[in-house]
């Protein structure tokens, strides 16, 4: 598979280059030059396949020219020992639960695949790399778990002190081995700036083979298409068209849904659901794109004022706004509306949603109001509600059970290096700790 840069279409990259560069040198985004489609036979029998079998087929369709089928099976089976089940919540509405991986957020699907495929390329070339990543919450946990104990790779995670939840902090700081957590006395933006400066430092780069695990890496985006196919496989027998509502921040998740659609997945419509960080819903309404500074909300993993995958979103629709609005609707919601939706579903169906999931549920309901057609609605549950336990308990006025996987973390001592938001300090730390 060949990739091109969205800024300079003549700037091409191989799969391996796209994965290890993360961003093209002109700081566009990598997009596949050609999107192959899955076979009719695959779609006709998809309901008989497991999640991993579906993932193998999609990966083989995309990368079969470069990686053998048996290697792809190894990569997929090494990445996934968890699934994406679908459950009915109320009339025609189904939840696609994406929080059964190690960090209990959907980012595990991207991080685990990325770790497995990087490891495949590194073993082939006998290289070592050092990954740097800044996190505001869920990304760090997924990346830490994804790369934990992977040979040839170390991970350094920067997070803002006091600005991630207890559980999220423990997910970053209790693994050890090849994972190092740095607690920065500053904001998420400071963490991101430090990582950026490190990538721009030629000596650091050359000596340590720095790599990024950020969400625009194509190796995190592509595997997120697997669960759209898997949801279709689980719901196909109902026989109605399918509409997906995706709770969105940087729009990687929705871009992956569009990739699945371009590969031939029958999807009637997509709904982009956001909180008050609503640049994309506004764009879909007016045709003009006005990114803004981010505002804080209770669905904080989606507090993104200027979504990094917006360019990809446009590219999937051939940069044509009219085309985009035919396939994609956007809605946004306030915190009050989101809390009300959490209560409503809990009262109705006893189902507990995290605030991000509740945003997706509302988007689906809004779309239902304006759509004349009869469809199966699927909203994506991107995190386990216990990851946001304080908010969920306060909203529902009831205690929420914490899964063993998260509970056991709370008793482990955290291990993090404390640091000021200062590049020279960060630099000397890397110089003395990386190999
Ligand atoms: C990252 C995240 C999102 C947003 O996903 P994007 O791909 O950035 O749109 C939504 N919900 C949760 C829980 C997240 O962690």
C-alpha cells in the first residue's frame, strides 16, 4: 500500500515509512493512494467470522502486497485477545462496546495493532526505537499497555500532573519494564510541546530513533475500521440498513468508519457526535470550517477545538462538502444534555454509559428524528464508565462497579519521574535514560 501526503500529493511513502514517520515531512497527513475493496464473498459470509478473522481479512486486503497472510495472522492474534460486542439498548438502538481491551477504552484497538505491526517491521530490520507520547488521559494508557514488553521498543509518556484521573494515572505509572512515565508540572499542551521539540532536535532523533504513537499515525487509524465491520457482522441478520454514531474529538474513529465504508462496508449513514467542541458539526451545517480553542467539558477525551483528522475526513469525501453532507450528519450537545441522556438510558434500560458514549447516543437520537428511513442504529461506547467514576456516580446517584482490572491498579504504587515543563530538563533526561 502506498500513501501520499494530503499537503503534497506527489510526496509518497511506503507502509513502513508512513508508520515510522507518523507525519509526512511537509506535515500533511498520510492517506492511502488507493483504497481496495473487500470481496462480495467476504461480506456474504462475514457473520460466520470471529473478530480476529475479520481483522485478518481487512489487513490482508490492505497490506497483502507487503505482508504475508500468515504474518498478518500473527500480528492480529498478537494484538487482540478482546472483542467488540454489540448489545441492544432500546428500540432499534444498539451499543458497540469498544472498552474490553487492557486500558478499557477504544484506543486499545489502535495501540495494540500499532505495537504489533511496528514490532514486525523492527524484527525484520533489527532496529530499536524509542516512542515519545504526550497524553491528556486515555491515549497514554492504551499506548503503555499496547507496547508493554514489546522487544526493541521503549515508551516514554508525558502527562500533566494532577490533570488526569487516578485510574488513568495508575494505568501509565504502574507498568514499568520498557514504559517510563514522566509527570510534568504543567498542562497537556506543555507535554505536547516538549514532545514536539524533541522530534525537532536532530541529535536526539539520530541517536535514539524517536517515533511517535500519536493518533494520526496510520497504524492507529486503520485497525479502528475492524470493529465497524465486526458490528455489521453482528447486526446483519436484522436486515435493516445501519447508521453509526461516533463520539468524536480528533475524528480518528470516524475516519476509520469512513475507511471501512470505502472498502465496501454497507453503511447507510454516519453521525459525527460531539460536545461543545463542535467545529465539524458546524462545518457540516454551514460549509465553513472554523476550528476554535478547545473548551472543557465532561466528555473530556473529546475536548478538541481543531480536530487533527479533519483533512482526512474531507479527503474521504473528495473535498466536496455536498457529498459529505449526504453521508454524514453532525450534532453537538451540552454537558447538561449529556448527563440527562446518561440518566435516561439508565432509568430505561439499566445501561450505564460514560459521558462520551452518551454523546454518541444523543447524536443517533437526533438523526432518528430527522431521518425518514427505518434503520438499525449503532452508537459507539468508547470507554468503560468506571474510567469516569466520579462523574458517572454523581450523575446517576448510584455507586458504579469498578472492574477488577482497574481496581487492582489502585493499590499499586505509582512510579513517575517528576519534571518541570522545560525542554532542557526533558532533553537531559532523555540523553541519560534512552539507549
Ligand atoms: C479519544 C477518545 C474519543 C475521541 O476519539 P477520536 O478518534 O479522537 O475522535 C472519544 N471517546 C473516548 C473515551 C476517547 O478516549
